C-alpha cells in the first residue's frame, strides 16, 4: 500500500467532497486524513487528503480531473523532498539550525547550496559539505547583484529559496522568478516593526513581548502571506541587543516550523493569506 | 437554509467519508466544514460535519443510519443549548466568570442552578437571579451528602454538571449518574500534582510553570479525559498563595474554553482521551 | 511591625543604594524586598523597596529626603487602595471581570463609579451596587461630551481612570487632567493594528497570533507607555468576529494584570516606557 | 573600569544590603545591577550584584568577608567561562544546538569534550573539532561504566557536566563527584512523567500540552532543583513519535536557556529549588 497526498483548491460548489471521496473510494483507496476549508469571503474551497491504496496514482489523478471542475488546482504527491537554496548574510543561528536538521534528514528538503553577500558563514557551511557561494554586493547595483544571485541559482534550479536572515531587500523582478516560493524569517511580530532593526524599534517602543514571523515574500516588503509566528516576553532590563539575542531562538524555531509546514505540503497560499492544514 | 451539526464515530472501514458525503449530497445539503480523524491504535473513526440545506433533518438522519454500519454512533443536531448545573465550594473566580458569560449569552448553555457545600457564594449567585442550593456536608457521610446533591439535581435534570472549583471528591456511584457529563477544573497541569493543594505541591517542588486542566470526571481522581490545559510562568519570589492567585486566571480561562468546546459539540470522548474538532 | 513600600527615582549617582539602605538600617528597619534598575540611556535610577519595622514613617521619609539629591522623586506608602472610575462603552467582558474582582476585594482599588456613553451596561453595574453614569455622546461635540464626563468625575476625584473598552478617543485636554493616570486596554498587540477594529485588521493581514495591550494613555492614540501584553494563537478558520471573541479573554486578563501592577505601586513611567518591579 | 559579579548568600539578618553596598561604596565602586531575595521559610538571604570600578577585587573580597557574617557564602567574579563536558547518547538536537552556539561563542563556556555511550554522534562532534569519547555501556555494570566515564572526565576537570539527552541513570556515587554541577534536560514537564519515555506517557494520558525541564541532578531521578521549563501545545492527531519530534525544539531551547542562566552566575541552589536572578 502506497500513501499519497492530494491537494485541491477551486471555487466552491456543492458536492466537491463527495466527488473527491467517491473517486478515491471507487479506486479502492482509503482516506487516512482529510482537512477541508471554504473561505467564505472568496467562496473558495481547499482540501488536503492523505490516502493509501494499491491503485495507480496517474490513473487516480486523471479521474479526479474528470470529476472536478476545470478550474480546480489539483496536486497529487507533490515532490516529496524539496530542493532548496538558502540565502544568508552574517547571522548564523537560523542557518546553523537548518544545517543540523538537514544533517539528520529532518527538513524534508535537500539544501543544494548556500548563497551569501558576506563570507563569514562559509566555515559553518563547509562543515556540512554544502556548496557556499559568496556573492558580495559591494560596488554593485541591486540589479547587478541580484543578477549574479540568479545566475548562481540557475545551477541548482531550487524549488524554494529560504531567506535565513538575508538582510537585503529583493526587487520585484527577482521575486517574480520564484513567485510564492521564497520564504523569509522577519525578526518581529509582523505587522509590528516592519523594516530595519525591529528589535531597536521594539526597545524604543517599550513593548513587553517580541516575536518573529515566517512569511512568503512578495513585492511589498514584509507584506507577504504569513506562515508562522511566535513570541517571547521581554522587560525593561533588556537592551535592544539583549532582545535581539533572545529573539534569535524564536526566529530559528519559527522559520523551521514554517519550512516543515510548507515542505510537508500543508500550506495553501490564498491572496495575502495562508490556509494551513 | 438551516445549518446542522453532525457527529459520527464508529469502527473505521473503507468509504465512510464517501458514504456520509454522498448521503448529504443526494439530499441536496452543502458541507460547510468537515473534520475527521482515525485513531490508529483502536482503528476508530471520528467525524464532525457542519452542513446546510433545506432538507428534513429526520429524513437525513434515517438515511445516514442506513448508509453507515450499525455500530455507528450518530448524533445530528445535539441539543443546542445545554442545560447545566454548577457545583462550587468557596472560590468565586470560575463561578464569577461563568455567570458573567451566562448573563451575556456566551456559554451556549443555561445555568439552571448552583449547588454548593458552603453558603459563601450565595450573594454572588443571587446577583444573577439563579437558584442557589446550599447543601452542607457537615455531619453527613459522603454518601448522605451526595444523595442530597443528587436529589437537588433531579429538580433540574441537567445535561452536564460543571465542577467550578468544587473541592470534594465524588464517589463512583455519584459519577455514574452523569457518566461523561461531569466537567472539572483541576488547579494543576495534570498529571502533575494530582490531589490536594497542587499550588503548595508546585511551590515545594520549585517548578517554573504552573497550570490548570479541564477534564471529564471518571471514577479515578483527576484521571478523566483531558479537554483543555494552559500554563503560566512562576518564579522563586512567589509564595504558594501568590501562585494560587496567579493560577486563578488560568483556571477560569481553561474551564470556560473547555465548556465552549464541549457545548459546541466539538468533543468526542474515546477511552481516557478526547478528540476535539 | 509595619510594612512599608518605598519608591524612589532620580538621576543616577554613586552610592544611592548605600544611602537608602543606610537610612533604613539606622532607623532600625529591615529590608524585605528590593528591586532597582538604572536606565543607561538616560542615566536614571529606579528603586522599589519593601521594608518593615517599628519606626515612624514620616521620620524616615524626612531622613530619606535629606540623604538623597533634591531631584529625587520619593514616594513612601502611596495610598494603598486606589480610588478609580471605570469608563466603558458597550462591551461587558473587561467590566464584568473587574466587578467580580472588586466584589471579592482583589483589585487593590475602590471602584467609585462607572461612566459610559451607552446605557447597555447599566444592569450589570447595578448588580454590584456601583453608581453608573450614562453620558451619551449623541448630539454633542467631543469637547462637550468630555466636559460632561469631567464634571461627573469631579464628584469622585479618582486617582486613576480605567478605560475598560471605552471606544472613544480622548482629547489631549481631557487626558491632561489625569496625566499618567489613565489606563487603557487596546485590543491588539501594539504597535500592530493601531486604531479602529484591530481584529478586522488582523484578520485581513492573515496573522497567526493576536493580542492585547494595556497602556497608559497620553496624547497620541495608542502610543502611551505599555504596561502589559499577551497573545493567543489564531488560524485561517476564524472569522474576524471569532478572533474578537477569542481576544476578549486576553483583553480582560491583560487589563487586570496591568491594574494589579499599577495598584501595587510596581510601575514607574519613564518617558514612553514603563519600569515594572 | 572593570565590571564585577558578586554572589552572596547567608542566613538573613538586619543590615546585610546596607553593609554590602557600604563596602562597595567606600571602595569607590558603583552598583550597576542588584537583585536580592529573602526566602522566608528558611530565613536565608540571596544577593547578586554587578558593580564596576577601578579598585582591586581581592581587596574588596576581603572587606566583604569582614563586613559579613562568617556563614556568608561569597563568590566574587566566579570563573567567567565555564569548562564543561557534554554527555550524550544518540539524539542530536540538543548537542547540535550547543555546538552551533559554542562555535559562535554564545555559551559562556568551553566545551572540552563530548562523552557518549554510543558512537552515532561522533561525526557531528568531529565537525566542530571537539574530542569525542565513545564509552560503550555494553557488557559492563553501571559501576564499571561510570568508572570509565569518570576516568575520561579526569582528563578535562570540567566545572559542569551537561547531560544533553544522556539516556542513562547516574548512580549517587557518580553524582557526588559533581554535586550541584550536573545539568540535565528531561523531556517532560516535571514532575509530570518522571522516568522513561515521557512522550509515550503523555500520549497515553491524552494531555494537551507537553514540555521540557532543565534541572540540576541529585540522587533522586528527575528530582533535582528545576532551572527552566517550557511547553508546547499538542493534540489528538499527534502520535507519541510526533510529540517527541515537536518536543525536541522545546528541549533544546530550555536546555540552552538554563545553561545561559547557570553560566552567567545567575542561579543559586537552595535545597531542592533554584533562586534565579
């Protein structure tokens, strides 16, 4: 018996669940887990199903396409292990966490390479035998630099880019190459403290809780669909640098949780929101 | 269009979701929300469905009974507002919270009466115009006291008993009258600190977090299926009385969250666990 | 032996702790608890001391004044129970929570009256025997309305105003009458979602966590010093109204925690921040 | 100006803070931070002070000894970077997290070596250039095995042992060599689920929250003074293996937070509790 993952989204109409489960049942598959959701404001249907059986997955995919509206977006068994490239700058905590997880096969992804605009993290990446591309941004326009990064990415053709504390803003033209496939960790509880140095902003505002946000990247800075958020308490005794230190643990846990959700095919993007099963 | 809530659980077999959604579809109902779960160790199937349509609910119930195995436990539109009685002792925080919610119709339940083995909470209950039964346990055996409580309960025939800090242990014979229908709030993070004065136990153990647990009551003290838990941080500066004070807020929130889940028919009991949709 | 609370803040200089503890020691007082903090950016010293002894508090206050710089702000045994007035609009959850706590003397404050621009909460307040002033804002300018509120407040001369979901913006002239003595509960995790309907804003942004913030009110909307914050997780299944419902529990707990801190004289205001011991 | 850390604990008596701050003041030191606490049940005084100045630390230590009772336990500038050895078994998550932190000098400690009763983690440790001792427990009595571990430890003379998921119980005789200097991470919210496989216990009990506890090790299994605890939510959908996976993140964060507190000399042990400043 083989296990399958099925993701479907389409405009809602009566009988969708029935038609999907009928198709699976008639092909002798057994539903193991099933999650569905209808977004009322847009009248859009989302479903994620895990099922098992001995049938042919190409046959069942074809049958589902016949049973469902043409508008349905059907993904059966999306590539299990995602090919990814990490972009980093100077901070090691998210990168280190992901490298350890990768070394023990916990990521559901292959880290094909790490690209950085600085070379300080090269020794850490080298420990894990992963290619490291140092592409400095110095003396280059943003466009020139991004062109070089894109070129390096072409070697690997990753499914996802993970910005593991990549401290540069990306142009819309860069983002368009990996639409809905770039995941960023922002070091604040978005939408609070958008932009530069959120810990300093948080310190100056005197907040009692700080946080981190993992989100897909779109054209607007820090405005993409949020995948995961978490917070920790802070107090007046902490300088903004101490807040930043304390925040690192939140950042790395939030990023790895978000990646786990995305790489297990649990996340739908719908407008500027995520549906997560 | 009327909205309905359907709860089904039975031994798992192939095609259950298909048969259920087929039955609803053929009667022209539209599924609004759907949650299901199969417990692998016991091979038991659980499903909660919200659906809407113009059909007759008695007809659809009959059709579902025909479509599903005889062993299926099917509940369609369980009584919307639950009739409940609260049992309390001397502490006001859970009681007060529930009375305020009840006064503004947030409980999905009718508080028919409050029963207490002390009379200190009578004035609070009186503010809300709810019958208060003071049944002292003094000079009575446990059996005699429980007999008197049962007699008072007979007036109201509640669907659920809520132990909102009722500081007495219940005999199995009492519990058997309300099997799976008694909800207790225990002032610790179960299974830590079972039994008397958990805050003192927590203080003596030097824990850094304390909590509260809402659970169904069965024969074994503090061993029933857990519905909801939450925690707060404590530190060495707090005496056990200060921990108890801080814990009250957790207790009242955990109890009201648990009641919300149960009274919205989101909770299945399965052995000593809960399945919550 | 009488217990005393001493609050001191002044520009930092060498030997402040020494001079304070020397003064207490020489008057035969014993320090029970001691918290201090120096804000490095402003070089300002804060100290809160609980001490006990048989000496005269007026004598010790005078000695402290002599021992410390003229710039020192010294408060010894600030009025134990604070006189407060609550301002509310239509929502009952914070008000109800405070009334229950007040009925059982948990607030360290006397609720002298409740003032509202609507009359819907009058019955709840009446249950607790507290004066209720219905001062409608209809057909009045903001200034006229605030003038009437100020007039009502004059009857009570409260030390603090608590905005327990008072859904009106206050003019700077109103605020100036109770400078640093107005506490508001804002239904978001400030500085996220400043302004109107934060739950709708949160829903539209697709956040995974929502929160509440208790803060002192100053001239800028939602910009005053933050006292306490807390959060809860939300997900895509919740409408903004369901988020608002879930948020109520956070709001009431955050507000009551903030009031407890302020009314136990644990909070210093320093610029737009709070120092909390 | 040199910064110093001073830790004092002794039976409480009047004037301790005064005498300490007087001694510092007269030697021209400035107090930067000060925390103190008196445990009422045992009448014991604890104080941690950070101060700065140009004076000689040996001189000030001598003066403090003269000013304080003979019973006072005074530690001035405890060794800044702690020498530690890690004991591990097969799980990599805590070890990996500590190695990354160590590589970037975030631990306030030197990892002198890693000792394991299995050899699976050798490659990970090798990446970081740290000695790895594989001391199998097979075909040895517990006493024989511990004797070999003690022998290996003698090479390094560590100040602290960190049990970073070391899945063996230690004899009292072993523990006595490192009294109050062994820190363990237990994969449950102690005192819940003491002993073997706490995630399986948690799963079987149907809890809604799981946690982790970092504590000092004493003779009784999982009974030593607790340093740090944290929790995450779980639900019925998670198998005990999935709970264990989710718990790993909590374990590693709790362990590293506890180590940070201990290695910054913020933790007093008092009976079976910790006082943490």
